[in-house]
C-alpha cells in the first residue's frame, strides 16, 4: 500500500474513538467505506499506519474529528 491507493476499511479495533472535544464518536461509519491513502506513518513493519481521506464528506469529517489512522490489516485494496 502506498500514497494515492484506493482502499476500503474492513476492520475496526474499537466501535468508538475519542474526538477532539473529549467526547466519543461512533467509528463504525468507516466500515466498508472507500478512501484514498494520504499519509503513511512507517515506524517499522509492526507499526505501519495510514491516514485516509474518505470519499464521503460526512465520513471524512468524522475522521478529522477523531484523528483516526488505520493499520494495514484494517484495510483492503480496491482495484
């Protein structure tokens, strides 16, 4: 996986994540959503994470509110 690749989220670690204001957002909205990889955080094979920009604007706002990044095993490539 690299920058610009299209992916979809297939797995979550938790159903809720803390947002910028200390509340919690339901992150199950990310499941099966299409996104583009915009950031790659590589701290070795075990810590490889990706920042995504979602195609759906509302889903993208939720991602920005939570700052959530995704690991490789949470994503599936879209061909």
